[in-house]
C-alpha cells in the first residue's frame, strides 16, 4: 500500500474520529468527521469496483459541493483509481463547446467515466448526448462498502491535475502517490501543523491544485479540522471568509491576490470593531506570482482592527509540477520584500540590493519582489542561464527544481511528455534568483518583453497601469507583440467601467500610456480598454497574457492606429 493511502486510512481509524469537515455554511452547516467521510468513501469505492473499475484507471469528477467531493476522491483512491477534477462550466459557458473540450480531456487521460454531483447533476443529458459515461455520486454513496483498499504503489498515479491553459489544448500533470505523500508531508512539517489543534478555512475551488491538494487532501490525509465552502459562496458575500475564521477560531487559510484586496476593502468599511476576531490566524497563504504587496497591505491594515497579526501573511511558491508547494517563507515573518536596482535587473540579469533608507526606494529606479522561502524538504532549486550554466546568488535566470515531489511528466493530446532532464531537473519557466537560499521570482520566462537590450517584466507595466484611476485592480495585462523579433513591442489591455465611453476611454488610454512610460521608460504600442469580465483568466483567477494577446489582436491594432 502507498504511504498516502496508508495515512488516509490510519487517520480515519485514529484521530479522524475527532476532527472533520464542516460544509454547507452559511445556511445549513453540517459537520462530518473524517472517519464518517471515510465510511462514505468506502461505499464510493465499493460501487466503483463493483462497476468494473480496474486499478490504475483514471476517473474524472465533476462536482462543486465539498460534501460530495471529499468522499468521492477518497473513494477513487481506495478503489485504486486516479482522480481528475474537470474544469467546471459557469452560467456563461457554451455547454456544447464545454462538452467537446471535456471529451478531449477524457480521451487524453484515458478516463471512460465521469462521477457527477451537485450542482452539475443537470448536465447529465449533455454528457449522454456526447457519449460520455457517467455515474451519479449520490448513487455510489448507497453502494456496499469496499472491504479493503486496493493496493497501490508509490509510482502509481493518484492525481491528474489539469493545467490552467486552454481547455481546447488540454494538458495534465501526472502526480503519483509518492509525489503526493512527500509534498503534503513536507507542507505540514514546514507549516508546523498540530493536527488536533489547527483549523483550516477555505473557499478555493477543488479543480485548482491549491484547493484540491492544499485545502482538501492535506486535512483529509492528516486529520485536520476543515471548514470548506465554494467559490460561489465566497463571491456572493466575501465577508463570509473572515466570519468563518472568527466563528471557528481558524488558524490557516489561503487565497489569491484579488481576494485579499476585496476582503481588505470590505473589512475597512465594517463599523463594529468587534464584528470579527481574527487573532487566531497564523497562516494566510499567498502563492500568487507575483504577490501583490498592495493587496497584502490592504488586507493586513484592515485586519489589524480585528486583532489579526500582520505576520500571519505566508508567502509561498507553488506549481502543480511539484505536486503543489515548492517553498514557504519562514513562519510568522509576514511579507518580506527584496528591493533591487531596476537597471541591473533589466540590463544585466542581476538582483543588486538597495539598502533600507536609500532615497531611491519608492522610485521607478527600484523594483521589489517577495521573498518566498527555502525549498521544502525533498526539493532542491537552482538558477541557470540560457545555456544551462548554474548561476550564483542574486544572479537572475530560470528556476529549476529536482526532488521526490516533482512530476514524472505531462499527459497531452499527443501522448505523454517527460518533464525532467537526464539529471532529474524540471525547468519551471519561472525567472528568479536566490537570496540566502530563499527563492525570489521575477516573472514568467515566456512573458518577459525584450526591448533595447532590456528585460522588461510585465508585472512592472501592469502595476503602473493599475495605479491609474479607472483601471480595475488586478485587471491590466501587458502582452508581448512580435516576440523574438527586432520589432518586439508590448501592449496594455485593461478592464474599466469607463469602457464604451469614447472620450473617457481616450483619456484613460493616454494616462495609462504616460504612467507606463514613467515606470519602465518605454511607451506601449497600444492601450486597449475593455468592459469588466473580458480578460481571459485561469481557473484560479490569474490573467492569461498569451491568450489576451491572441484574443484581442485586432483591437490592439485598431487602438494603435487611433
């Protein structure tokens, strides 16, 4: 039996009798212990094996209700299958296109079965129409329980995590039982979890690796109390998040930049100083690249009134190719920024530090990046240049990773693709550097704009554009044009409530162009203004730069000619 499944079962028969998961907040909260969820999982596993599921078979899951997802994914693991959480359609999704994309995903991973649950039960006719076999999760929960888990090895697949790229060209990260166990064990060790005392609160979607691995698999495997709601419940009323932290005396949570910004702004408007008690929070994880210091400050400033320690901010570096977590900042140190000279970074790939008190801090001559801690146990990182030469401290290059948590490869529509070189190194595509062994990320290699011998990071452009009044926070994108040619340029595509007002748009475009030029000493080729909700994003809410450039190519050309 794999260490992962062994631990799941041991938890259910030991400490899992006390700790558990609360779902249904805020209207109808229901708590089940991990032991009770395990009993449900055994029924799911029994139904799957009785239905002919063979060990090693990939199984797709389409559900949003955490109360159904937890026993379902555990049941798949007990039955010897691997789990793939499908991308979920939204009310605006074209179901015909979604079904076609889903068929591609199922063919790619080799899954002949979808487990269907609330609120997607109504999609059953769509699946039938496209010849997709499915079983209802509620029916599996009525099956006879599996007597004992199907034995699985460390190299057997546990999870096929779909990446955030286009669903029309799907790719899945292959995560083995060994990958999963090593990474989740390293996470709880570095975070110094006390399993019978820590309490986790999460609204993150389970089709994203942080929601699935970090805030479902981790607590279910080790027996940590979890309060789990859906993204829809959070977005319907963001203050439910601090409300649940207060109600359950939570110690651990996580979110992307935009959520910290939204909740910070909402908390600042709350009149009652005793409305929330956030004093128990010791980990508020932020794994975005880059971490938005403004969003963090908005959150910590507002939270201070409710006794939240600013030091609970927990910067991290993660990626599905390393199962989930690569590095954690030191506990209870908050957000630490490394201030460096812009010119040395852009022209020389060097991170030259700028000491505290230097008058250049706060000017366009300086860049700042979050310090993301040392690699977790079982992982090692190195920085290399374009020729693969290993670089020294504060030299900027591509981050490579090696270790037991690193995936053996991807599944693509063309077949399996390895991720590691002959020495076991994974090229992450992230550019960064090391400071005292801690990782600092500057940006994605494919997104860096090269002009006049300088490497311009899109985040610097986006930060400048977002500082203009009228631009929706977190919704400005810098995209490369004619990348790799002598004519390489960039455009800024942004969302604004001013979209549609021609005169207001022109004024906004002019101001954004000027602010960007002040920041990076280069003028954008074009500025495009779009209404809210237009920018393509990943399931976790990150903007997709390449997809933005493709989708709005005509608008960019039109804007440049205005």
